[in-house]
């Protein structure tokens, strides 16, 4: 992109500047740190020039928004045409309580719903299971059956909203419940819009809410791909998640590399079942984290888009542009929030929001200031939503596409993250793919090592966290936090007792038996799960059948 003679002139003039200007300044005013690093710990040069991106080819490496390799954005006009979907992740206690919160968020201007489920729901247990004790409704809403899902979306027209559901191991069951609620509202499945996370590999890596071993888990995912391509075509069948990988302590490059390696595994698995890549790939979506290092995060998003486009075109021979276009949801970094001086979190979230928007996100959830302490209150949720709205309408950053493109630092960092991420993908390929790399603990160990380095830097005051290891103040204990009433557990148990007393239990047993037979065969299980859901079989009963057939996953320990 630059003439060799011009580059030589720039290199010479930069050296002259360093010797005659910078060195004299450093004698009087030394730089405040011995070395400057990104949020991921990578060294940052004092100044970036065309010399740092001398090999860049505008057409091949950048191009135009909405065109391969999508570095500059997934859509041609980006936010000049339509703003990102403003989702607020919410769900707690009962379906009734969460339904009220969803309606409040819609009234405040949220354009999409994002459902948080409680821990028992995430691992496929009913609220009355022994292992659910003390966890019902705590970190999300308790959903035991279609009856709960009907209440959750009561008065919310499913043909008018886009819904994201953060659910993985039992994703097939919750998706079936959503489809069934749509039918009861008179909304056919081909009109439903939304996303299920459905990313089990990152559960093995970073979160732990897995149920089944890797092979049957991948089978369930590809069954969803196949079923939705025919019956729920507007639904994003997976949200391949780097978010939790970053929350566990990864660097930006690791987040991209490990997430795209998981994506490769899902595409491979689907192709092996006979699915055409261009039939399902357009409905793949991604989910990334936004941390505090604004410029590194912008570069990360751009690198992820470009790298995925190349993978789909060159590795999987996708022909459809939609198959190559990486679309992603962003959530601001939960692990960056501090319990100390929680009002500071509003500023952190604003920076992270800017990073996501400047990086070209398709939808965004902003964390609330009090989430390091408890579930967010209505007031803090409103501030988090208003943060998105202020960036959208007042900051000016939405008025042009990819406004930081051409920055020597941004382009150099985009290249660097892409190259580092590709090194991880190549290593995972050598190990036999993401499932194998997970089973032997390689990915987990890499993340743990990065998390350890970061924590040591914080504890050694080499990395400043405002309010934690610098600028501390005496604080009163937090008040007015949202607390889930322990009575929720008893309420959910009573609901289950009533449901089992009123439903046709013979029909339930028949549907569960049919599901077991499908799990033991090579049939697509989705129609059988949907039949069981409509008969009001519970989540725990359905997952129990699959546990019996598939078994349960045991995490390997790497010493």
C-alpha cells in the first residue's frame, strides 16, 4: 500500500526523530513506565507508522464493509442503516418476575431479549432435584417446563422480538419450548428470530455447565443445525462464544483463536453428517467479550471477522458470502467489574461499549454497575441500557463505518492478533481439533497460564485497577442490592407438583420413551424433544432420558 521509496524516507525520518527529539525529551521527562502493554500483556511501541503495516494490501486485507474479508464490517452501511440490537441479559427468580423485567426493558427501549437461566436449568435439572437445592432462581430464571416458558413470554409477541437464550447443554430442550410457545401464540417457527448459545465446547473449556460427553453433545448441536435449517430458518443455531473464554482469563488473541477453533469443530461436525456448508453456516453467530483496552478490543473484533472469512472460504470452500460473514454479539466484560467503588463500573462499561461499536458488533449487552455484588437492580439496568443509547445517538461514532481504519496502530494490532490467533488454531489442528485439545487440557492450561500472569501483575501493582490496588477509599457496605427470595424454590416445587398432577402422564411417558429410542438411533432428536415438551414433560425428565442414553461428561485434569 506504500511506495518503497516513501517507506525508506519514513524509516529514516523516524530514526532521526527518535535520536534528535525523543531522546532529548526522555532525558528531561522519562516515560512513566518501563514498558507499555495492552490489556493482554503485549508490548506496545511508542509510535506506529506506515512502516508497521508496509505489507498490508488494502483490497485483500481490508476491502470494503459488507465485502470479503469483512475486516471493515459485516454490513455495507453498518449503523448508518440500522443500529445494533440492544439486548439486556436478564432473568431471575420465577418466570413471572423475569417477565416483568423483560417488559420493563422493552419499555425502556431494549430491542431484543436475552434470557439468563438459573444453574439447575443450565445443567438440566428440575427445581425439585436434590442438586438444585439453594440454586433455584439465583443466577437466572428457573424454567422447568413449557408452562414456565409460557409465563416467561406472556404478553411478549414472539413475531416482534428477537430473543437470545444463554443455554448450552440443554439448548435443544429450551429451543423446543420456545418453538412451542410461538405456536401457542400463533407464530409459526419460520417466523421466530433469535439465538441459542448452544456452544458446548466452551463449557468444557471455561464454564462447566456441561452434561453429556463431547460426541453426543456435538450430535445434539448438529441435529439443531439440521432441524432449524428446515423449520426455523431465521434462527441463529449457535453462538460460538469467546466471552467465557476471556472471562476465564485468556488474552485477546486466545479469545479469537480458541473461539474460531471451536467454530471449525462445529462446521466439521456438521459437514460430516452430510450437511452442506452453505445450508447452515449463514446461521452461525459468535459471541465476544469487550474489555477495557479499547484499541486492542477494536483490533480483536476486526481480526476475528477477517480470519473467519478466510477459514470459511479457504478451508471449507464456502461459496455463499453469508457463510463467510462473521456476525457477533458482544457483552461487556463481567470480570472487569469491581465490587470496590461500583460506580466506576459505569465508566468501564462505557469504554467497553465504544470498543464493541467501533469494532462493528451486531448486538450488545452492557453489564450493570452492581453485578460484581449481586443481580442488577432496575436502576442500574437502565443506566447500562442508557450507556448504549448515548453511544448510539450522541457520540458520533455511528455516523461512519469503521472509523478507526487506517490507524497505523489499529491495523498493526489487527494483523498481530490475527497471526497469533492463527498460531493457536494451527496448534489445535496438530492436536486433532478442538474437542481433542479440550480433552487433554491444552486450551484450559493456556487460559490458566494467562490468567495467572494477569493476576500476579495486579497483585504486584504492575497493572492498575482503579479502586482495587490504587485510588482506594473507605466505603460503606453496599445497600439496595437485588436479592432473590428463598421462597422461589418452594414456589417452583409446588408448580412442578401441580403440573405433574394435571398433565397426561401416560402421554408424557410415551413421548419420553420415543425420545430414548431416537437418542439410541441416528435420527434427529429435535422432533422428539418437541413432542415431549408439548406434552409438558419437564426439562429434568427430558435431560434424564438423554443422560441415561448418552452418559455424562467427566472433566480431565491436567497435572
